[in-house]
C-alpha cells in the first residue's frame, strides 16, 4: 500500500475518533440534562443551581463562616451513588443506590472552587446540605453522586489547627508532664511535631546508623474529643517507619517508649493511607496522626 493510502486511512481514523468522542460528549451531556431535570423535580425541589447541573439544597441556615478556595473544612460526609443506567433509576428501584462513604473527613477545597468544592463553598459553618453532581464530574461510567454534607468547621489556618490539636491530645487528654517539640521537613517545608518520652529505655543508645525494629500503633484525630480518636493501625512490629520518627528516636535507647503526634503530611504524605491489601482506612488530610512507639 502506497503512502497516499496510508495518509487517507490515517485521516479517516482521526475523523472517526473525533466524531465518536463528540458523540459521546453530546450523549453524556444529554443524559446529564435529563437526569438533572428529574432530580430537580423529584429529589431536589427548591435547590440552587451553581453550574453545569450541580444542585445544592441547604437544609439549615446559619450565620457561620463561609469557606474560601484553598481552605480546609471539617465535614460529615455521606455519599450515595446511582449505578450504570442512571436514567433507569426510580424510587421503586433502590438497588441503584449504594453508600460508598459515610463519616467525617477533613478536606482542602480546590482553588479555584470547582465541582464538589464549589458546592461546599456555598455553605456556612454549621449548615447541612444535599448536593447532586452528575457523572460528568467523575467519569464516563454513568456513575452519579448524591451527597449529604454537614459543614462542621471551617479551618482557615491548618497549621495552627494542627498544633492546637496536638497540644490538646498531649496535654489535656494524655496529661503528659514533659512534652517536647521538634521540627521535621516534608516537601521542602518545616512542620512541628510534639512528643513525650515515657521510658528512655535501658538498652543501647540509638544512633543514626542503628538497625531498629519498632512496635507501634497509630491513630488519626479530626477534632478534639475522645470519641474523635480513631485507631487505624493495630500494634505491629516493623523496621520501616515515617522518617519524622528519626530525630525523636535518637534521644532514646532500645527498650524505650514514646508518644509522637505529627501533621498528616509527616506521617503518610498527601495520599490517603491504606493497609497492605489496599483497604482505605484513613481519610486523606486528616489533621494529625498519633503514634505510640516502643523500640525493640
């Protein structure tokens, strides 16, 4: 086959692909428009449209603080989803609904405000709302989200909030007598962590070259209160641990025990934490993480 035929075939393939993509976009937009009209009539009467078929219905109104782009918010979140054939969904077919997430989380709103962040940006502290987002904002698998949100707290300064939460845990909750502060670096920024050495240990002095095995458990905390301390890692033995541990461990001997509190970014970075088999067990951006560590 000569080059001219290859050129023609390539052009036809590009045209076909482009048309197919355009048709898919049009089909998805049409489905979203129909479903949005249905949801507005049946599920969301009186809701406000903020953009592109995103609906927000605020069920309780307060004079609380309204979050801004880039700020953190503490929310109680319940997500339901409609599965593949979303237009076939009706109140007589509850199987299309399924809870995929339920519970409190700390979120950082996008900058600029888009999608769900834009919807939360319409709320004030202390309010609860129902939010409908069409599948366009997620993927092309025709999965649509219905979201119930309670905006518990707006956190304009996450660093101050984290420090306050660490002090509450160490001083007010655990009531440790001696608490020290140290700095550690992540992503070129310095962060404070608080620790209290319960037992310095009577074994060998720990050096930077020491080969260690630790026994440790971990919890995350979203806000003050004993009920808000959530265990996510049962006690386990491991020779790998967050790098932020090192400066604290160098002050100890083998056999020692220490409590360490730190911002999430020092504990597991900016990604959500999962266990060895990939189960999602700690929300991303949870303000602080607490470790109870024993050096073997």
